[in-house]
C-alpha cells in the first residue's frame, strides 16, 4: 500500500509545536522546582502564654498537633512522660526543633490515625513507630503513584481511540507482558520503599546537609544555586550507577539484566517503569540520598523531586515516539 507523503508545511508545524511544548514544559518544571520550597514557606507563630515567648514554626506548623490534642488523645510513655497525642509524642512535644520530622509526621497523620500510632508506640516505642509509619506511608504512596501514573499512560497508549492508529503497523504489548511487569514491580516495591525511610532517618538525624527553610540557606539566590548543584550531582550519580550496572558483568547478570528482559517495543510499557530487581531500583535511586551528604538541598524540593522522578520513569518506558527533551530525556 502506498504511503502518502506528509506536506513539508505540516512537518514544520509539528516540529515547531513539539519544540514549543518541550521549551514550555522545561520552563514550567524549572519554575516549579525552584519555587516548590516557596510554596511551603508559611510560618506559624506559636505563643507560649506561661513564658510570654513567641516561636515561629515552619510549615505545617503546630496547629495540626493542637487540633489533635482537642480530641483528648493523651498518651503516657513507659518513661512516664505524657503527651497530648501519639503524634505529639513522636515529635517529643517540640515540632519547632525538628521541622523535617514534623512534616513527615503530619503527612503520616493523613494515612494513620492517632489510635494506630498509639498502639504501635505501646508495643515498639516512639522511634520504631515513627519509621514504621513512614514505611507504610511510603508504600501506600508508591502504589498510588505507580498505579495512578501507569493507569493514565495505559489509557492513552492502549485504550484511547488514537491507539488504533499507533498499533496499525506495530505489535501491541500482550496482557501477559503487562501483568508480568506489574507483579514484578509490586513485589519489588516492598523493598524499594526502605530507601526513602533510610533517607528520612538520615535527614531527621541531622547527618545530611538538608535544610528546611529558604532563610536557613541564606536566601533565594543560594537556594537556587544549591538546587541546581544538587540536580547536577544526582544526574551524574545516576549516570555512573546505571553505567556500572551495565559494565560490571556480575552486577549486570545478577541485578540489572532482570529489567532488560523488556528490550523490544512490544515489551516496553508504562508498567515497566519500576519493574526491576529491588536492589537495582534502590541502587539507581541512591544518588538522591548520598548527594545530600555533599550538597545542601531543601527538604521539600528533595521530596518533590522523588515524586517527579516516578512520572519520568513511567514516561521513558512507554515506547512511544513523542519525546520531550531535555527534562524528560533518556527515553527508550
């Protein structure tokens, strides 16, 4: 069958439109990355009536702890200390002194109520409870991101009417391939989410160069400069980690080759984004963590970057022609 040639004017329009989209997405994501920390630069003033002192607590402040205290959820630890709620105990009554832990505990409170947190504290203690809740939250969050992002991509790749045109001249991935990728991803996810827990422990313990407010780093110019430097360290670290997984024969055979069983267009799908040996996934994500020891980074920028990376990983594995460089590069 003879294929009709695409008019040069149409090709030029497509190229200009794609380039405009690429530039637009790049600028938008750069602005979001730069300003992400600024979105949470809302401070809450806490008044101590007894001592007549005021304290400024970064987002999410201490109001959420006070609202939880109004429910009458007091807890007494084995040491004899009493707190207004389980989450107040997790913060040792001092949200100002541990802003990163305050943020993580606040996020955890949306997933797990005071009752569950209290029960865990009575069984395993405050520290273990906090990080168990972080693990469970990360696991639930990872599933939401994986199935949510993968589901959207799956619809546009394989269900949307345009998919009929896409697969006129190429083989559609089989249901068996997709299910294999989902099952491998789900099994590996149980291990993957240990890495952000380790990350949270290191940050909260003060062992990294992470900061929580723009004021800590010395203003917006320094924040932007260190953010760009952090991105560069992460990108270089991921490149060398991925390269090592290919050049080291033992690592490739025993760790990385599992992912490269999906090496053809008909076996690459959005569901392959995290279909790795779990050690492989942790190794490739580890530069996000060890770079924090070398370069200052705003904690919430770091937090948001991990979310964006999950979307990027889905995009580069969908085996579609539409490429948006440079921010969404490295597409298969």
